[in-house]
C-alpha cells in the first residue's frame, strides 16, 4: 500500500519521515503533487506491505494523509 502525507511545515515533514521509517518499508520526502494543496511544499510518500493501522500512521505532525490509488488520491485523515 502506498501513502502520501502532507504537513504544515517542512520541519514537521522531516520529523514524520524519521518516524514513519520505523513502521514502513520505504519513506521519502518529495514536493507535494500539484493536485494536492498543503501549507508547505514537502510531503512524505511511504510504502507498506500491508495496510497499516491508522494509529501507526497518525501523528500530531500531519496535515493530511492520503492512500495513493491508480486514479488519484483518497484522503484518510484530515487534521484541522
């Protein structure tokens, strides 16, 4: 399963990438795709062999969390 997380600040993205590497197979920072908006231009894309419990992916750093699908992005979490 492939996921994409957006953040309010670049520093939050860096902290999240370090954290998510402990539960995901692969995690990389990238620019946010133009289709999505966020408060900062950095996102973390990560991959897991199985569907991760939301409790393992959700942190206070997140702005939004998406499941990456063939036809786009499905929002899973939206922090306000």
